[in-house]
C-alpha cells in the first residue's frame, strides 16, 4: 500500500488514540515502519557481511579443495551449536523488547528503564552460563551429536573453544540493544553492532594474515570486536545517566538548563544524588510534553538483582527460548541427515543458509519494526493500529524478499561461487537450493513478520506451540520416515522443500491467530 492512499488517511485518524512519542510522533504508519526498520536493516547488513567475511576467510586459507569442504562443514556446524548457546540471551532480549515497548507506549518510562537495567544484569548472567555450557559440551556436540570427523571436527572445536566466551559480553549488549529497540531507538544498537562487526572483520584479518592464527584468528576477532563494543555501550549509558540526572535535578529545583543547551550542559546534581531524589521520571517526562521520550540509561539502584522483575522478563522470553531450542534439536537431526550425504552437501547447506540470510535482511528489519510498533500501539490502547502494522509489515517483507528470490533464481552461481572458493562440487550442490529460494522466500517473509510481531505483543507461548507442531511434523516426523524407508532418495534440495512446507503451514496458522486478536489482550 502506498503512503498516500485512502486507508493511510484512516490510519492517521486512528493515531489520535494511539499517539506515539519521540521520533515516531506525528508520522504516518509507513513512515514509522521505515524509521524503525532502517537502522536494523543497516545492522543486519553489516552482520551478514561480517559472517560472510568469516566464512570467506575460513575457506580461503590456501588449503586444497578437500580441506576447503571440511572447513565449510565445520564452520556450518559451529554456527548451529552457537545458536543453542545464545538461547538464554535471546529469551532475555525478547522479554525486554516486549515489556519496554509496551511501557513506552503507555508512557511508563520509569518501568521501561527499570526493566532495561534488570535485563542487562540478566543478560550478563545468561551469557556467563552460556559460555560455560558451550565450552564444556563442544566436544560432545561436534563429535557425538553431529558426528563430524577429522579436519572438520578440528576446525569446529578450535573455533568453539575460543568464541564461546563472547557470550559473556554479548549477553549485556543484546539485552540492552533489545530494550532500546523496544523504546524505538534503533540507531544506537546499529552503532554498537557496527563496532562489533567492523572490528570483528578488522581483528580477524589481522589475526589470520598478520599473526597467521588461521581459524583461531577468526574466533579472536569476534571476541575483540564484542569487547570494544560493550565498553562503548556502557560509556554511552553512563553519559545518558549523567544527562538525565542533571535535567531532572534542574526540573526539581524549578530551573531549566541554559537556553539552547542539552540536558548534559545543565547544572550538575549534588554529589551522590540519584534521579529519585530529583524528580520522578514519569512526572518529569509529562512536563516535557506528550511527544518526549527519555533515553534509556543506567541506574545504580535498578542494577540490583530483582528476581521478580527478572522472572517477568524471562516468562515472556522463555517460550521463544524453548521454541528456538526445539528448533535447534530438530536442526541437529537434520544436520546429521545432511552430513550423511557427504561433506559437499553439508558445506553447500551452510553456504545456502548464509546466502538465504542475505534475503531476509530487509524482512527481519521490517519484522523488528512490526514487533516494536505492535508493543507500543498496544501500550497506547490501539489494537486496530497494532493489527494494521503487522499486515503492512508482512506485505513489505514479502515484496522485498520476493525480489531477492528472483535474483537468486536467475544468478545462483554468482552468489555461490563467492563462498565456494575452488570447489566446483560445492557450487553444483548449492545451486539448485539457491534457485528454489524463488518459491521459499515470500512464504518465509510473511511467516517471519507475523511471528516476530506476535512475540512483540508478548504472545510467545502460542507461537512456540505452532513452531513445535509444524517443525516437529515436517522436519522430524516426515524426515525420519523418509530417511528410514527411502534413504537413497534424500537430496539437499528435497530437505529444503520440507523446510518450505513447514514455513507455509506455520504461516497459515499464524495468520489465523493474528486475525483472532487474542494476542492484543495479552498482559506483559
């Protein structure tokens, strides 16, 4: 739908009830979607470039073709195992986004900021636990579960034993970034992830080519990039704390900062003063006007563990963690089946996954915008605008990802050859799968946006059941039967067709859930 059509006028009229603040104030719904989605799109593009660079460096270490296939296989398995390691962080981030977006829409900024601080603490604890678990179980998963052998297993273990410790740092980064997105601030998370990905590439190049560390250099590059990024993030939050303290102190004393000055340029609060001693945050924001949205910031008192608030965050995000964990377990079985087809098949599968991730860069960004806006509109009491947001986001995602599917269909070898290095076998194995994306991508786009938006509303439990039901049937039951009775007929393309049937079934069910509006009554 174009920005200027008749329905958009009705949506604008509905915003009288569902008025948003901050940078979203006064904008049409399409403009709000673009405003939120732009920076995540840039962020996801950088992450994609970073992951592609890591795979490119790994498969261009000057090794013969057979070792190149094993490197691609090992790195593909690592990406799946580390996905499991980040489950708990994903749960924290999802809970933070849902609560902060709802509280921001309701203009309960004190609650939103408190949740952000608790999410940061919880993210750190989740990251520490994730790192310990990944380090302790890497050998078991790589050799006994996925059944990697020889050089492929060596590559995977070398990378895992170093890179797993990044979770300690990323737990804080992901939690705070998720909260910021829920508040409508997608630019700051982009800056942080720009540092993560940019420095990851830079450090990896140095460690691989200057210090000749090979696969280990890629893992050290990831650690270095995340370490610098978390330092910068904390410094940004501390600066925000000082600014909001000064502004609130000035407001409490009945004096505003100097004409034309930012809050940071106003008078400093008394030594040891906290915002609570100055002015209530919500009252301060009301005096600033209905369009004012304060930045999220650190509060020393709010960093004290509050297990009630932590459970509130986890109770929303836990179903997503269980959902992704179930998906991971199913995918491990799928990887075992693909591994039985040979190193070329599992390497081609990894390449196909990386190339597909290129197509859902815009789709994921639009879905994130949908999740944020749904939470905020529900916070204002406008379920109608929340529903309209999801429908528009789904249409936009289908359009963009469908265009990417066309590119993949007509120019598959151009994309595959970038990652396949000197292996013609990898190119031949991956090309049919890439062409099939023409059919898969529009289905994936619609399903992904609706799923992300429902999670943004806090309806994570029903989404989990839908995922379990569809994935369990297509990717487990059907594949087990296929592998047992007709193993000789299994192909990599056939497995991807099963993936698409699963996504189609999920889309049909999720669309019915969306139109039922039960999600709009979910309390967070």
